[in-house]
C-alpha cells in the first residue's frame, strides 16, 4: 500500500526515505474513488452527495502537499521523489523505477492489478451516461489535480527520462 506515508511530513530528516508515486488521471480517479466506496465499502451515498464532499476534492494534490497547494505539491514531487509516474503509463514507470533503483538491488517488475471495479456496473453506467451533467462540477472540484497531472505527464516525467540514459536503453528493448 502506498497511501500511508505523507510526503509533506518531512520524514527525510529522521531516516533515508526515498519516495515514489503514481498519479492517476484526475477525472477517472474521482469517479473510480466513488465507485470503490459504493461497490467495495458498501457506502450508501449518491454521486450527487459525493460531489459535495470536500475531503475528496483535489485528493492527489492534498495527499502530496497536505493542503490544496499546487505549487507545494509540484515542489514536493520534484524535490523529494526519486520516481514519479502516471497510471496510464504504468509499465514505463516501472522501467524508469527499475533504472533508478538498479544500482541498489535487483527489482522484480511483475505486478498484479488490485481493487479493480466492475467493468459493467449499473452505477458506473449511470454516472457515465450523465457525465455531461457532472463534468463541470468534477473538473471544478479537481482543477488542482488536473494541473498537477499535466505537470507530471508533460514536464516531470520527461525530465526524469532525460536524466536517465538507462531508461531509454531498457524501454526501447521492451
């Protein structure tokens, strides 16, 4: 599990901690978060109710920074993390992570997907059928996460890749 350590708490002063993380496309993450709580945790609330819960707004930014502060979240990712990826490019993230850690210890890249929601649930279908109705509110509630995701995808990941020649050799051989 990767949600228990909060990078805005400076544990680096106490121990030699190296952070890694994977962000998820914010709109998909927001909807999926609701579906998880309803389907897996048996949460009895509508999507309309979920749209009013402030504790899930800009969730990724707040998890990283401890508050809704995009600048701080970007800085924490850039300064404290040895590897940052996005879920939609997970295999590339693993290759980059392996290249970052290869000098320390061999890394097994095998994985299995967990916490996958039902592909065809009636709740998911209702949300997606009404996406036009929800779209603006979802974006408004996750505007910092959207900007953070775009920063990671278009700036931070390319910077990590350019700083790591090994990544280019390994990823081109996959």
